[in-house]
């Protein structure tokens, strides 16, 4: 297995599927070591944006068995790493990059995640959408997702909902099965003004495999009843110029994201018919920090924002009548 057994070495023999980080999924990660001495241990990491120690920050070490094998559980990520370390190594809960071999790090192995789990799909507005079994943590959300919370009715409308199960909110998230790149993304959505302040309905781009390429149209008050209920966002959202708040009124609304090189225009209009100047609710053009296309997909996500002072109480449902794309 190893060319120089006298040199410490480590390999990964069982690799989990690749996936987005989720606190609710654990998969086995296994391997072997050579040249390890008593007292040396394994530290595992999963990459989801950054490297996260596995399986938990409170239990960062994996013991080496008498037959030189090791095994533990890990949360999903795009890649996995195993370090052979001595007693001097102090694991960090997260890291932007892995440590290199040397000092307390005696050996290291890294592998990309295996084939992703097959996702359930649905057809909506002539496109195939993948139904996510779990959702990434977003803006403080720690919701689970359930494929049963996303479906289309006999008229072809898409339904997304949040329901409570075992004292936890279970949300819904779908993503387009392929990247469409530059163009105009148009969504006709029935009344969202009724949503509770802690409910979030988000239309956004996201790239799992590279830079996030995230642009967001979000309907939420983030748990604050007095706030406006909608915003246009490019990342990073902490930059004040990268978000514009507005009020989405009652009734059917059409939301458009027009993505061009170096520019993205967000627009909201009343109704579902061709727009006129009088029915424009809000619009804004961003020209700084606009991502270029990659493997981003359009996502639709309905979830509960974790606001302890004003949490979600009744659940929610959103109906999207139509999606259109024009290159």
C-alpha cells in the first residue's frame, strides 16, 4: 500500500458522496495509516466553503485501531481530508486551508467527494428542477428541507412550503438542473405580503462547485415586523451599497433578474401581464461586484429565519405561477 512504511503515511479508503454542508447528515469516512506511533491520532476535515473539523468541534480526534485502520463519521462536503498528527496538534474548528505536512502534522490525505446522491426532480415551466433534501445554512437559517414540501399542481403552479415536524421547521428548496448564464430570469409569484416576518422566500443564484456567484431577491422581514419585506442583494451583503430594501405589496407580482456582463438589474412589477410604467413596484441596477457565469443554478428557497425574539409561528406556503428565461 505504501512505498516507504517507515515514513508516516495515511490514505482514505472509503469516501462519502460530495454534498453541501449539512448539520443533519453524517456519512462514514475510513482509511489506513502506516508508520504511526502510539499516541498519534487522526483529525478529519470536510470542505464546505471552508474546512470544518469532523465529526464535531467537540470531538475532533479519530483513534487509530490496532490493525492500523481508522473510521469515523463526517458531515458532507465537496472534499474530505485526513491528517495524521501527534500530541502537539491542536485542531481548529474551521480553516480556510489545510495545514501542510511538518511539525505536529505527520501525514495528510485529501480526496474529492464521491458521486453526489441522486436528487428528486420535478418539472416546472418547461424546466427540470432538483429538489434538495437539505438546505445550506443561509442568513442564520438552520432549517431542514423535505422533498415533500415542493410540488406542482394540476395547473402547473409550483408550491413551496414550511411545516413543523418534531418541533423543528422543515423548509423547501429547489434548484434548476443546469446553468443558464447571462439572461433575464422572470418569476410570477402569488401574494407574499401575508408571510410572517420570520419567513424567507428567496430567489437566487448559487454555484456549489466554484465561487458562489450569488445574487439574491429575498422576500422577508428577517423577523422584524416593522421592516420592509423585500430586498435585492449582491454579495457580500454586508457592504451597504450591495442591498436595496423595498416593500412588496399584496397580490400577484412578477420578479425579474436581468443578468448581463458587469451589470444586474432587479425589477418587481404588479401582476403577471406585460409591464407598464405605472405597475413597477421597485427596480435597481448593480454595476459593481457582478459575478460572471460558471456552474451557478437558480434556486428557490422557502425557509424560517432564526429570530429568537420573533420566531416563525404558523408555517408558510408560496405559489409560483411561472418561470421564464430569455438569453
